C-alpha cells in the first residue's frame, strides 16, 4: 500500500487545524465535485473528485425532470490519479441479499448497498475519461439496480402510448420491438422507452417509466425502415451492431418519461395473414414475462413477481403481423377499446 494513499487530513476541532491521520481504507479522500440528477425521475446525489465523472453523469441524466422525492440515491466516486492502468474491458457482478459488488480489476470497482440506496466506486483516470464506457457499465447499472431493488420492476419491453395510455411491446431480442415502437411514434404515438421499461411497484394504476431520449436499432432495421439508411452503425458495448438515433433528431416525434400501462403485447412478427391480436391466457403471458425477471433477494423478488402479476391483470395479447403499418392500426384499435 503506497504511503501517499495511506494518509488523509482531518480538521481537529480543539486545535482548529488540520491533522494527518492513517487512512489505509481511503475514507478521507475528498470528493469536492457534487451534482444532483434525476434518473427515471428519482433524486441522485453524486460526489466525486473527478470532473470527468461529473461530465459522464451529465451526458446520461442532465435535464431529466424530478418526479419523485424518494428514494434518494447517493453515489460517491473516487478516481485514483496514481493509477496508470487502461480502461478495462470486462465487468463481473456478484450479489448476496442487499449487497452487490461490481469488479473490473483492482483499480476499477463498485460496492453497492441496494437497501440503503448507496454505492461507492473507485476508477482509474483512463476509465473516468472513457465516459461512454463509464456510463454504460457503471453509472447506469448502479442506479438502475438500486431502483429495481427499492421501487421499480424491470421489464424487457419497448413502450409507446396513445392519449396517455401505454402499451408494452414485449419479445426476445430481434422480435421487432424497436421498429414497431418507432412506427407507432411516426404515426403520432408518444415514445416512452426502447428495450427497457420500468414499472413503479407501488403504483395501483400501473405507472411505467422510460428513457425516451434515444432509440436503438439492429443494423438490419434498415430493411424495414429505409429512412435509417446512412446513419452510423457501430458495435455497442454488448457486441451488437447498432444504430443509435437521438429522438431529438426525429421530426414530429413526441416523447414522455412516464405513462399508465393498459396492456402487454407480445410480438410475433413472422406470422402470415392479416395483422391481428390474440388474447393470451394469464399463465402463458406470466410465463413469458417472468422468464426475463432477474433474481433479487427473496423478499424483493416476491415484490417483483406481484408487480408483474398486477401488470398482466390489465390484459395481455399476442400481436401476429407482417407489416408495420397494419400492426400499428391493430394497436390503435386496442388502445381505443
């Protein structure tokens, strides 16, 4: 352990002067940069010794509205200027009860108390400078894992709404969720979320929250949506070739960060014949939705299961379709009914 890393300055109240103390745990490292953000509408207090970390957080959450007063999340991030290692490429998760670790290497890791909505991290300067990597692997992940533990249930679904009534578009990767959500938005629907939607567990009226600032498409989406041709295609951090489109660049697209869910629709894009909705039995829709539910602590996992069951009580369907326009028309009839 380096000597420079093992001492910190504290203020002695009796002598009114700073004193040096032995600090092998780095408890006394000052975090002078602070900011408050509202990911998914919840207050997040961020403290760090790095302006790069503040800039990365702004890229994620700057300007998002505050919708809720609790839970208040607290994230403390230290950057070790003595670390010379590169930005890592991997991340390992482990959790037990309400404690979670996220470890890339000895210089890049996070420890989270999901119940107390608190996390602390240490990063190398190279990691702090790689803002996109830091946001994707750590900042976003920490915040959403805490919120999923405390008050939200994650659903692998896109979300669009008509007149404040939201429909969740569910299905495995490649089912066409993003393309159909975009087609709805193009027809005057409100775009709420792409790929991941969160259900507020304490909400009796099934309030869902989303991240509407951008849409992500597989590179093959240009075959269905030719207007995407010419946009940059890049490999995302999950290794998939992706087209990312900020919704601010799409003319006439309206967005919202929250809506009330009225139905869950599972997509079956490759069926023949005219587009149609088929009502799904509760147990079948439950089986499809539950298989994507991450395992949390037993008590919290039970809350997630109850939340999904309450959501499905609104109604669940399978949408069988080939063309996007016909599928949107069927969804419009569902919302009107």
